[in-house]
C-alpha cells in the first residue's frame, strides 16, 4: 500500500524570489478582471513576488475562457469587476471544463456573505486586497493550492504504477486481511496460551475456523493461473478446495509468526488447484509498515511444482539405478536364456513396482514369439505371437519401444520393449513415467548383452558338432528338372530380359520355389537392382532394399563372394540383418542365391526362397546352379550377337488413345495430323520437339498454347515449311522411351489416337519399356512386333559422344527441317531464329559438326 498525505502544507515566506519551481516546472497563473489596471497590477506583483511564476492576463470573462481553451494554466486569479458576468458565475464556467483547477477570487469588497457563498461553491480561496502584503498572501495561497494538486496527481500516478506492477508480476501477488486472526491470537494469548502453533495443532477445528476468517482483498492474474481459476469470482468460490487439509500446517506457522509479532514469514506449502491437482508453492508473507492490525498483509507465491517433480524424478532414477545395478550382477552370471528371462521379470517387477512383467522370447524353430517368463498380477494373454501378427511382432521386427493398449482395463498402461533379436518384454502398471521406461530399457540392454554371449557360446558348441543332415525331395527335384528343360528350349532365340522373365516364372511353378528374383549389380557386386521377379511376396524387395549394402542379404553375399550361398534356416539368421525378419514375416524358411558369372564378369544373382526349412538339398542346389548356367549362356550369346557388325533388334508398334498426351490433345483439338520428327533439345522441365503438320494450319501455334503442358509453340521456318516446334513440360514420349532403353522411330498422331514405333537393340529387354508405356498410357495396344537388323556406327561411337550438345541439336534440326535437301526447304536464317542465334552461328555449328563426323569416319576409322 502507498499511504496518502492529507495535504502538503507550505509555510508563508513573503521574501521576494523565495517561491522556487517544483519538479513540474514553474507555476502558470491566469489573472482576469474587467479592469485593466487590476490585471496589470496583480500580474506585476506576482511576478515580482515569485521568480518561478509565469503570468498570463485577460480582460473579461470571455477572453479568459479563450485563454483557458488554448493554454494550459496551473491556477486562476479572478477579480470581481467583470461586466459580462459575475466572478462566481465565471468560476462555475471554468470548473465545468477543469474541475481540479485552483481558482482564487481576489477582491477589495469585504462581503462575508459573498465570500461564504464562493467558498461553499468550491472556490479554492477568497482573499481581500486589504491588509498587509496582500500580493504575498496571494502568492503563498496559490503555491499551496498548486502544490497540493500536483502531489495528488503524482500520488494517483504512483498508485496506477503500483497496481500495474501488481497485476503484471510473474509472481503470484495477494493482499489479505489477517485482522481477525490477529485478534483471535491476542485473545488466546490473554487466556494464557503461550505456544499458539501447538494449541492450534491440538484444536484442528479452531485452525480451520481461523483460516476461514482470512479475507482475500486482491489477487493478480498469476495467482488465478496458478490455481486454475478463470476469474476472481471463480477463485473466491473455490477457496475451500484450494486450502485443504494440506494447507493447515503452514497456516499454523503463520499464526505462530503473528503471535511472536513477526512482520515477515516464509515457508513452503502444498495447495490444490481447482481441478484437484496439487500445486507446490513458496509463500512469502509480510505486513505493510504501520499496519499493526494486519489488515493489508502482502503475500507472494511462487509455483515450484515442476521443480519438485524434477527432484522426485531424479531421486527415483538414482534409487532405480542402485537397485538395477545390484540385480544386474546376478544377470551377468546367468548361464541360460531361461535364467536371464526369469531374472529380468523379477528384478524389473520389484524395482519399478509394476503390476505385471512378461517376456515373449523368439523361438528360431517355430519362428514365433513364445511366452517364456511372467511375474506379478498376470492377466490372460495368448501363449505365442506368429510372424507379422499384432503390435508385439511389430516391436520385435522394428526394434522400437512402443506404448500398448491393454485389453483388460483402461486404468492401466503398458509398454513393449524389444530385447534385441531375442524377444519382447511387456510391462504393465497404473502409471508408467519416462524414467520407468528408461530403467526397463537399461535392464533389457544388459539382458541383451548376456543373451548374445550365451547364444554365441551355444553356436560355438554347435559348430564343434559335425551333425549335418540332408534330405532329398524327389518330387521337388523332378519339378526343377522339368522347369530346366522348358527353359532350355527357349535359349537360342531368347533375349536377356525375356530369358530372365522366363526363368523366374518357371521356377515358381515348381513345388520347391515360392519366390524367385534376379538382380543386376549396380555399383558393386553387393548392390543389386531387381530386374525380374515372380511368386508370392514381391513387396519383399522393397522392404529389404537390395541396393543397400550395409546389411547384406543372401543375394548380396553371393554377389560379393561369387559363389552359391544357402541359408537353410532363416529364423536362425534374425540377428544378421533386416532381410531375415522380412523373409520370416512372409513365411519363408530357407533361401538359395546363385551368382551369374560369364568370363569372370558378374551379370547378376538368381535368388530363390521356399517356405520349407532346409528346402534346398544338394540335388536342388545343383539344378539351380544349372539354371544359372543357362542364363550365363544366354548372356554369352547376346555378347556374341553384339560383337557383329549387324545385330538383331526388335521393333514394337503401338496404338495410344490417351487424350492426356499433349500432342494427342493438340491433334484432337485442331483435327490436324501430326508426325513426330525429332527431339531438338532436352530442358530442365521437359523437351523441345519438332513435328510435321498438314498444310493449311496457320493458326496452329496459337491453338497449341491452349493445350495443357505445351508451354511454347512456333513455326519452324515459317508456316509454309509445315513443321512446328513445341516446348512440352513434364514427361515426354520420346525422352521416356530413350530412358527405358529404346528409340522412338516414328509417331503419327491423329485426332483420336497415336501410332508409334519404337526400336530396341537385341541386348536390351523389352519388358521395362512395355511396363513404362502401359503405366504412362493406360489406353495402349500392341499392334505388331518385328525382328530387325541394327547396324552399328562404323566409327564405333554414337553421335552424342563426338558432338557437343548444341552441335547435335542444330544438326538434327537441320536434317529433319530439310536443310540438306535439294532444293533446300529451310534456310540457315530460319534455323537461327528457331534457336535464337544468328545464321552465321548456325553455319559455323553445321560446318564444325560435319568436319568432326568426317574426321571420325576417315581419320579415326581403321584402314581397309
């Protein structure tokens, strides 16, 4: 609280110049009267009397009101001789606009009745000009009045500042009335009670009554937020809930402090939010100076709930660390997996006060997670978890801790923690804090290390035992033999891609193979790109990512080792990489990978999976090896074909009715037949192509710009040339065909369809190109398939290898535009306009291109 002085008294000192300026500056006084002599005399006298006064004069009430409207003054001195109005009426006009402005009537008329009426109306002072030193008395009265007004204004500003600081404080601020408690304590002391705290502890009903007698005068917004109250009224209605039994002990301490005459007190206490949650606070209680009745006690509260919560978590973590460290010593000395699992469930249950702990251990014989160890209040659960079944398997497969929903009740929480490749631990409790999960993961990590040690010791023992058994499956071998014979019949005429498709398709028709795939090496022999696959579970290739060599699969190992790789029991390999868990999830039991080698060059790896453990006996392994030899034979034949001057290829003719293709859409819009000539330029976003059109289509470029994906269109050499340059955004037919190993030979687009012809060299499989066309153009039909002879470049190089990109673009445009025809159908100037260069630059590029090609043909070619 800020105390208010009733009035600031100023002592009279008639000495000239002793009235000093306040901190708000000099005092500005308006002197007004109807007589000029009165105004001049009083103004001069005030100026002589006080150096810190400034005087403005006005003759008449209207003139004075105009001054007050335009100028800020601190006080008004008025005479009583104004013809327009009386002094008292003028005063009322002034006060109507400025209620607090000091107003003094200075007159020589000694009329007590008028003076009494003026003072009753609110005039600050009514002074007579008679008597000794009247101007000095006037100056003193003005000084006192102005000083009082300024002090009251400063005091009000200080009150506002204090209130704003109170409201905006980040600390909870209270003003409380403890006067009733003070009186009650004094009465108890008068009755002879010496220890107020002990007395109240033995009389809890008196403590509660005293606590209810405390009145809350004011609280700030921080207090409302601290206790979850939406308003002051909401807060006051919930005081009984806020100050519950936990708050009574600190209140007895406050009463004891009042009994001891203390004016400041500090303690820590626990109250309740309006939602029932506990809130821990530091309370500082102090009595305002001069408030002996304890009517305005200042209280500050700081919420320390989060700090105490952190301290509790730290204490809990330290205790759990000690408990788990002691229990881990027994775990480290365990000699069997069962012993480790039993120890884990017992130690975590005891240390963390869980309701239940259970472990599902991975059984590499059944390939399932089997319920192995349990402790606590066991609820009904299944005895095993099959591959790919439910969240428990997902925890095992991904190796990530997850929260689980418990079926029996909504009041408990559960978490699943993977134990490496050995299983999953499930824990259930009414509360599972992050520190609990952290401790479970720590305990499980120790168990994982011990289980790994035990497993490795068992594997070493197993390796010492030379127990190998093989089982011959006659019917399965017969099926592989029939498949091999069927494949063998197609070797002479098959391409590499067709042969690979035939191999995997034939293998999965047998009883032995459930899934087969062939991968080609990418950068290293251990990074494979799937080229052909068949059978159940094609998504397996996406799941294992065979191009990633960090956790190699059997196929990648075979490529690296360049020898056949067989895994008889996939469940035993769960710890060797993600491929095993994914294969097991699809039901595979064993796998065989055969490298495809020709002249010590790795062309690929053939990999086959079966659901049976140990599904590939020695006979099966030999037959798969024979199939691999057939494939390498095809590779050798293709290499031989590729070494000839002429090589066999294939041409595919398609009909496409897809109106979303921009060229097809242009033909449909205009009714013009369009024929693809060549790709002039490949851009960052698409391509520029050259097409031939029917005659009489002058407005075709403008029509083309209305088609989606065509961003630019212009005549190539003018409309009479009947060729159009189109800039197409996004995937484009010619570039897509080239990307998938083919070449667009021709493309004729009619208003309702396009007929395209693509060619492939003999060593390129047709399947990737056909699949891309079917995906890009759903309305596509294969019209014809023709075998062709493809002649190699005599110089042994392609044009793009000997010409620059710009030379090749301009040379291609010149050829298809008719620059080399006789007579010439396009000029160098027209070519230059198409490429936005000069005709001399076009001639320069063409000459350089021809010189380079002749050099390749005549100089670089071998002598005949």
